[in-house]
C-alpha cells in the first residue's frame, strides 16, 4: 500500500514539474523580453538563454521540493521536456499556418517584432497598425524570439503545442491528487481537457485562443492543488499562468480577473487561513501582468485612447462582430446566440447565412468539413457537444436534487466558469469562450464522485463517451486536412519556383506570405498584376501571382 502511494505521489510530482517547466519557460521568455523592451533592447534569439536558465533552475528547485531530487528523476523530467519540444518543433515546422487571421495579422505581429519593432517606444504604420499597435502581444513576443533564433517562422507555432502538453500534465497531476485510484479516468479527463477542440484546431496556426484554453485548464488545476496544499511553488506557478493569460488577448484578461476573484472567494469560504497570502500573490501578479508585462497594450491604450481594450471598446470602438456573425445574431441577446451556437449544425458561416438547429446527439458527415479549418463559428466545440450539454444538465439536476451539498464546491467552480462565458456577449463563437468545454468535464466528476447513484454514474459514463467521440470527429477532420493542405500549398510553391524569377505577386491582405516565399527561395516583386494573362492564387489565402504574362 505504501509503495503504491509513493508511486502515485511520484507520478503526480513528475506530471506537475514537467508541465510546469514548460509554463515557466514561456513565462520567463515573455517577462525577460518585455523588460528588455523597456530598456530599449529589441527581440533577439539570445533571449532564449535566460529563459532556459530560469527553467533549469525551476526544474532543480521543483524536483527537490516534490521529492524528485535524485538524478534519475531529474533526467526523466529533462528528457521528457526535450522530447516534447523537439516533437512540437517538428510538427509545427512541418505544417503551414493555413488560417485567415494567422496569415493576415497574427504573423504580421510576429514578423514586426522579429524585425526589430519595440512596442513600448514605437508605433507601426499601415493598414494593420490599429490591431498590431493596440492588441495584446504575449504570443507574438515569444514566437518572435524563436523566429529570430531559428530563422523559420513556422517553428514559432510550437508554443500552442507546448501549452497543450503542459495543460495535460498539470491537469493530470490535479486529477490524480483528487482521485488517485481511478487513473484511467484521470488520464482520459486530462486528455479531454487539454485537447479542447479550440486548442486542437488552432495547434498549427498563429491563433491565440487555443493558448487561452490551455491556460484556463492550468489555472483551474493549480487552483485545486493550492486548495489541497498551498505552497510557494504553486503560488509562483499560478502567478506565471496569470501573466501569460492576461497578455494573450483582451477577453483573456477579463477571464483571468474573474477566475482570480473566484479562487479568492473559494478560499474565503474554505481556506480562510490562506487568504492573506493568496490576496498578496494575486495583487502582485495582476499588477505585474497588466502594468509591467502588459504595459503595451493596457497602460498605453488607457493613456492614449482612453480605454485599455481599445480598439474593441471605448468611445472609438471598432465593430468587428456584425459582419462576422450569422444573420439575425446582432439582434439577439447573448443567451439566444449561445443557444444557437451550441445546438446548431457545425458550420463556419456569417452574414447573410443563418445557423440550422438540430436535435442533440445527431451528426451529419457535412459537419466534419468546418473542422478541417482553424475557426468554426457555429457548433465550434463539435457536432455532438449539444448532446454533451444535455447530459451535463441531467447530471447537475441529479446533484441538485440528491447530493448538492457534496457537489457544492464543484458546482461553485462550474458557476465561475459559466460567469466567464456569459460575460462575453459573443460566447456563441467557441474560440471566444473555449472554457465552456470544461463544464461537461466538471459535471463528469460530480456524477462519479459527488452524486454516486447508478443513474448519475450511467449519465457520466455516457457523457464521457459522447465527448470522446465528439473530439474524435473534430480531430479526424483537422488531422486529415492540415497535412493535405500543407502538401497542396507546397506543390504550388514548388511550381512557382520553376517560373522565371522574380515572380509578380499581389499579397492583398496576406502580406505575411512574403516570408513564406522567401523561405521557399522564391524571388518576387509586388505588382498589381494588370499585365498578367493568367493569374494564380495561393490556397488558403488571397495572395495572387502571375502565371503567364500578356505577350
């Protein structure tokens, strides 16, 4: 028995230290680069060195604190981390970002930083300047450092995968702490939590919502571990995760504040002795995250534009949602839109099209098509997610009727998650509120461990099956489409390489494709293409090129 307990403890510690090391590396990279911006130093590949040094120090410190000080365990942790990074670099570097936002403005932020832009002291100009100057920049910053170090921009997508790995490991550590006897259930739930459909379908793009989803999983897991046994290590990790989350995008900063408030309220009720220390950690973390690391955009936007979330809020806000929403959505309230977003056929539609409601648990093969791309607007959590929500409601009703006192803490966590969802008026779009995916997973825990009736157990098992099958549908569509799309685009580039150089190109809104052309060894000249007899277009973008001139 004692041997088994030791094994569980070591497994938990291995997962926590391994996942947290990836988190620390990214947080250190963001923090160091931001400090150097303030000192007037632009992005450099050498920024990887202090981040790597901080990660090595953390591994040694955390391993000792968690009883893994032996060289054997440290070697396993380092070996696992190195393997994960190499796998992530290989996958990220092998597959092109085929997304719209990734190619139009997300990569532009990475490119500008890699080319020397210092967002603390300089403002960009051009058609995308409003977004690049004023949006949160965390993912661009650490991607730019890696791009500078490797010279290949696609490698910079590795951070999406690293956060998926980290969220799985840290979540597994929390679940094994909560229920060490059902290891299979802990592994499955951790996989489902980490492989959020939003994270999965953005894994090989420069979108940032998948990172947001992963960090929310990490914050939840660390919050539970803090509740079980608070220590300096966990507090530091929670602060690092907050810093990364707040600097991903504007909505993420709101979620971070709400989750911090929820955790503090939880401690007020159940761990009052820790409240002072938690308050101090949250206050310092939020201050650093918003005012130091997030100086651009939060402080600069407030001073120059009167609102920290400019250009999406304030007196000069830009409406980006009306044209991106399905028909009639602008007239609906947030609950109506969320209902259609969850219980309609999965589709990537906007004006003037309307979503089509369907019965839960039903699935049409056509619903796989939207998940071959990065951003599915309607039914974005998968075609069976509506059925999962129905089963979630059943489990929560059983808990309320029979064992709500046993499930009170988990219900409180679900309530906080739902508040973070419903506070966003565009919660219908899965990538804007990826944390909604976690609510059915929390309901599974309630059904198995709080209600403990045969009906609740059956509903929880059925919910697990539905979520697993749903994720299988989404992942199959994406995993098939992404390599196929990359190969098709590579074929176009290889064909273009055979033409007379330089090739005449019109990027339209996809200027970042200039990097793709350069990395492929293709010489190009920007042109309006009016002298072309035959015009070609890159797959998955609006970039055009001249295939044949008028003679």
